[in-house]
């Protein structure tokens, strides 16, 4: 028996508890719980005179309403399970308040305190470029926003030029 805690499993258990009070078909409820798109990527970024390989994730939990909404979490502790759970919670949050978005979340596995504002911007831009290449982020119909707050400096990073001419 696996005793390791899973944030996503906990979210699914809460969903199941609430779903008992609905009249929806079990198949529909099972589909609602699933993440529609899950991407795990590694990409290089030059930091100073070194090249670092950055691990990152992007999850689009639901495409039932587009675009998919959800930011990016910067933390050494970020993992796929957490990003899936946060994307699911964003879907449910939007649905509860009747906001017309599907849920999504991104995660970049770094300690943002180790990087300068310039380096964080480079990492974020490279991450965004990788997602555009995979057509999972900011392609037509899936724009979650054009500006990202990097969480440390409270600066907003305008990324519209990265996806302005992106295919999709």
C-alpha cells in the first residue's frame, strides 16, 4: 500500500465527496476529475557563464471552457502532483463562481531567491517559449494571460510579443 501523500489524490477525494450530491453520470464525473494536458519539460538557460537545465511543468486540467487560466509557481519543491492539484482546484474555483475559464497551472522547479530579476525573466521567457513550441500555452483559445508576475520583485513580465506570432 502506497502511504505517500498526494495532493492531487486529496483533491480527487474531495471532488468525489461532493460529486455524490450531483445527478451527473459517473463517466462525466470521472472525465471532470482528469487532467486534459500534462507536460513535463527540461530546458537549458544560460545563467552567467554556466548553462543550467531547468525542470518545469504545465498542466491544463480542463478544456471545457477556454481559455485555461492559471499562473506559474516558482519553487524548488514544485512537482507534477502539486501542479496537477493546483490546476484542478483552479478549474473548480472558476466553475463555482461561474468564471468562463478552464483550470491550468505551471511550475518551474527553481529557488527564485537564487536568481537575479534578469535571470528570472530569462527563465520565464524560455519556459514560455517551450510551451508555445508544444502548443500547450498561449496558442489561440488557450491564453491564460499575457503578463506574469514573477512573485519576487512584483514586476509584471509582458510576454505578448512571444506568442503574438506563434502558430496555433
